[in-house]
C-alpha cells in the first residue's frame, strides 16, 4: 500500500546518550546469517591496509563500546580514528582510553560528512571504513566486509547487515522489522543486480583512492552515504552488500529522536534524486528502483494518509482494511529472517510497531517533498539527534 521500508532505511546516526549498554559480542556469531560456503573468504585484507573512521558528537555512552568492538576484530585495523566533533560530554577522552586516536577540530564541523572528511585527510591506508559511534560489530565483521574489496578491484565500497542493538520501544521495534525486511529481501535483490541502493553510513568500507577521487563524503545533501553510493555508480564503480558482516547500531527510542532521523533521511533522499537523476537514468536497475521509490513516496503516502481515511468516512469503514492488506507479504521475509535468528516471537510482537513507523515515514516523506520540490526550501542544517 505504501512504502514498507524508507528509501533511506540504510541508517544514519541516532544519538542517545542515556542508553549506552555494552553489547554482548558473544551473541554475534549466533546472530549473523549463515555464511554461504566459499563466499567472501578467499582473500583477506592485511590489517595494516585499513583505517577505521568514527565520527562522534556527544557519544560518551557508546563510543568506547564501538572502539573496543573494532579493535577486537579477527582483522583489526591499523588505525582507529575518532573525530570528536567538539563534544561536551567527554567523548574524546573515553575513545582515547579505549584505544583510538582522537581528532578534535577547533569548531564543530556541522555534519557527519565534514567530520569524516577531516579524518580522511589523514588516512594513508589502502582501505577506509566508516562506522557510527553508536555501532558495535560482530567479531569477524571487518574481515568479511573487506573481502569483496580484496577480491575485485572494480568494487569501490561494501556494506553490511544492520540489526538494531536494542528492541524495546515502539520505534525500535518498528525499525527492527524494517531492517529485517530490507536486509533480507530488498538489499540482496539489489546486490544480485549489482546496485545496492546505498552503502549504509553506519558501517561501510571503501577503497581509499576511489573515495578520495569521488571527493570524499559530500556535504551537499543530508544523506552523504546515498550521495557517495550513487556517485560511485556514475563513475563506473561497483558496490557490494555482504550479509554475513553484521553491525549493531542503537536506533532512536522515542519520537523525538526518530523524527530528527527521518527528517534527514527524507530530505536527503529527495535531494539526491534532484542532484543525480540525470546521472542515474542510464543505469536501468538503479533508475527503476529510485523511480519506484519516488512514486511510492508520493502516491502511496497520499493514499495511505489521506485517501483511505476519507473513503472510510464516505464509503465504508471496511476501507481501512487496506492498511494491513500487505501484512502477509511483509511477514514472509521478516519471519524467515527472524527464524534464523531465533526471534520469531520478537518479530511477530513488533509488526504493529512497524505499521506505526511506516505511517510516520509517509508523513516525513510528504513533508520533505513539499519543502524540497514545491517550496524550494532544502534542509541545510544537519541535526544530529539532540
């Protein structure tokens, strides 16, 4: 009926200074999808060829967990650089104590992309990895994510599987179902056709030389990871999705945090469509996916939010059944993914929250389209969730 998964579901940071619980990394191997025999294990990037970049602003509750999960990898990086973007809560000191190098600019860079580019200027390794400061990794996530880059020089970037670290509030539960659907159905399909819609900003690896040639992470949109991914495609590079490489971010736990995140995502998606549409038209699969997502964002959201309620009043209340008509189709991939994780009960209990979240998705997408396209008022300020 309407967009089941936000076009920018490959998430951005969701800052949450009150919920920095240490993640139990012993669960990671159980949680990771079963590895397909022989895939992503042939070549291994040497540890001294990788630098991990972690942008952080007021992430004292989680940054140490992130750094420790990176340093504890089967393939630990040569360097871990945390960009303490003028935090006020001791983020830099905690990151340094956990084992990271810390860069602190004289003033806040104003965006995640700005912070990442600050670190990129100091990277000397062949590969660069970007990880959010609220994200922990499965023990072999880096090794698995780097394999496609080591195997194929045409691959500019690789992204992994995303699972929310906490699943308790309605918003976390909605995002949990959204991710299971996206990363077990949509993303593998996109990878099959060679065009993942986006290399997720919370956990992706890049060939450093190609990243620099693309200008690093652009600050011209509020969705720098989508902008970079589409730029790679237009330059003839490939991006891979590696489902075995799993990361665990902290997702927004209330409407305030969720609203700020969805505002960035929605405006960022519209901004990237306006910026790149001429460049992606010659790319059949990508242009089709983006076109369908754009139409869905407008038409389906209007139907979902306005047409159905009006018809329910004018014609019959039974019209409201259309809100859940596609639930069986959603349940199949979600429950299959949940079964592999031993979380069928959690998935079933979270479906109502997903229906709430996709309604809110529609509201923010329509607001972004109205602001960006009709009013010509682009979102220029990067809100980090505070």
